[in-house]
């Protein structure tokens, strides 16, 4: 009997392994994804929120500099106040890319709420007075450009239990564009993404 059980368990494990190997992996069309929605945030939600924010900023005229030059934008703190472990850079990066493409702003990576994104701008200047480097190739003092604008925001989540047992999850993408000189917000935007599904679904 013991021998038969061993064979049976081995057969089941082999079958499970073969079944797992037989599953087909599909590539996602990131531009026209027809896949089922999820209760949590996915890349489609970030794309939508970023696109709406950029369009609103550009249409508001807040980034139209009178001289025709481009504003220098610094990224401040964008807080994740949802139940999900998400990186807010996923949203910010998409906004930065589209704003750069618009020709309205340039983004500084030398200044940020959590320190410089690219520390090399400062570290390269530590080569001054280093005899191993040709000093004519080292950046002079006073060349870095301070930011004109700052982008900050927060992502909020609100869960609502419905009477029929389903749940509704609302995500609020709230952003502010502040003129650093005056501290005044020149633009503010809010994108709301709502999802409704089974009360058993998790959103984190």
C-alpha cells in the first residue's frame, strides 16, 4: 500500500508541474490593453492620471512663460496615502516626460524634496582643485540653474461598502504646481478614478 501511495503522489506532482508549464504567457499591448480591470491601481490608471494632469496644466496657461523660455521644474514630495505599496515616481515620471515633450519646462535633477535625484551635478564639482583633473574641464561656480516651479501632490484612497455587498474604491490623484518665488499655487488638479467590484476583492 505504501508503494502505491508513493507512486500516486509522484504522479500528481508530475501532472501539476506539467500543467504549470503548459500555461501560455501572453504579451500585453500597453497601448490598447483589453485585459480585465483590477481593484488596485495599475499602469492604465497612472497613464490616465498623468495624461489628464499634463493636459490640464498646459491648457491652464500656467506654464506659458512671457519671455518664451522654459520654466525650470523641481519635483517636490508626492505622498502615497493609499493602502497599496506603490512608488509615486511611476506617476511623476510620466508627467515629467510629457511636460518635457511639450517644450514648456525643463526638469532639474539637482534639487528635490528628498535631495538631488542625480548627485553627480554636485559631486563633479568636488573635482575643483584636484590636480588629477584638467581644471578647464571642471564646471565653474555659479552655473547651476535654480528651479522656478515645484510639483507636489498626494494619492488618496477611499473604500466604500455598498448595500449589495460589493465595494467601491476611489482613488484621488491631487497635484499642485507652485511658483517657488512667491509660494503661490499657479495650478492645481485632481483626477478621480473609481472602481466597483466584489466585496471579496482586495485593493492592496
